[in-house]
């Protein structure tokens, strides 16, 4: 062994001895954790006062139309007879929900909706332009669970120029000025069976008729931007007074106005009021005689007696076989 190697071994031995001397001391353990009391609660949190933001829309209910054991059938008819190719809409109503089906009528105007459930139903029919046929008031009824009901529908034509009128006061009063408004529209039925009315502005209109009316405004006049025409007129006789409007110089429409009524009677403020049944009529008593202070005597006249008062001094009352004289 060379001297250099021997020196390295001695140094290594000394280093190991020094490390061992440093690690012989014991390390103190960590202190135990502090005990924390356990907290428990059984009280439920009240969220009733917490407001929730609103959600747009509405709650919907799914409604079934079938299958079931009931059925509906019928005929769709119009002014010219059975309506071929018309539409009949059948709706089953449950609360605010509904289920619906649309069927087309055959060449004979008939329709059929088989195998449906019972319940409350609403049915209407139509045929859009150019036929312009519609039913304004649907048929509403209750269908039994196994009922086979026949519901015939009658539609009317809503096409072209139409008028409607209103008068104020309603009814008109004889001798008073009334305001008459006539609405001019062009009607048509859309694909959903709804009657659409389009105003006709700047359309000339003229009042005419055999009724006893007196015009207080120009005639004829033209409709405003909303298709309305206005007149001021006065009814001159009680009862129904026929009147019509001529539109564009060609189409005449009779106006369905209420009958004229007489004006209310004028009450005289000086006249006595009505007497209730069983009550006596008011009477006016004669004025009490004028007497002197502390010496005068007031005498009330009874039936079948006569009272004679002397000027400013004496009041005398005559009873049957009795005479009373007030002292002076």
C-alpha cells in the first residue's frame, strides 16, 4: 500500500467517525395537535325569502288527441252548398293545453276524424282566398269517451268591401246632435281561417236614406287614414229611422242603428217632489198671530173653528160654545 492510499483511508475513517458523532443525539418529536370541539347543527336553512329571477315563457302541457274510441264527422257548407277542399280544424282542450288536427273536406264537403279521445273540443272550418269562406264562432262541446258525434259547420263569405257603424249617444236622442262613425274595410280570409280587414283610406262615402235625419256636417266626405268616415246629424223623430251609406258612388250599405228615443223630461226645480205611497201630502199652516212679548197667547185653530185676530193686540179663537179672548 502506497503512502498516498494510506493517507486517503485515514481521512475517510476520520470523516465517518465525525458524522457518527453528530447523529447520535435524539430528535424531539412534534407536539400533538390541539383538540378542536366538534360543531354540529340540525337546523335547516330557510330559503323562502330568497327571490329567484323570472324565466320567460310559460308552462306547457302535452295533450293527446288519440288514440281513443270516439269520433267526429260532418259536412262543411257555405252560401253555395257543400264546400269541397275546405279545412276543418279539430282541437281537444285540456286546461290551457290543446292538441289539434286539420282535415280537408271531400268533394261532397264531408270530413271525418276517427279514433280520438273524449273531452272538451273546439271545431271550426274555412276556405281561404279566393273563396274567402270562414266561421267566426267555433263550435265548442264535450265529447263522451266512446261517442260518435256529427258536427255540421256553416261558413259565410267575407270578401271585398264591408262597412260597420257606431253612433253616440247610443241610442240617439231626438233633437240632439249625434256623432256617426262608419268604418270602411276590405275583407279576405287568410290560410289560417282568420278574416283580415284592411282599412280603405281616402274612399268617398255619402249618407242617404228615408229616415228623418238632419245633417250637421258635410256630405259626402272621404275616409281618413284609418278608413273611418264621420258625420254629425240630428234625429228628428222617435223610432227607427232608416239610413244608408253609399261607398265610392256604387256600393250601398244599410246601417243598423238603434231607434231614436225622446229626450228626458225637464224637471221643474220649484215643483214639489214625489210623495211616497202611504205618506200624507205636505200642508201649509197659516202663520201664527203676532203678539206682544210676555203678554200674548198663541192659539192653534182646530177643525171646524174660526180664528179672528185683532190688529197687533188681540187673538181670538172660537170653539163650539166657547170663546177665548187673549188679554191686552
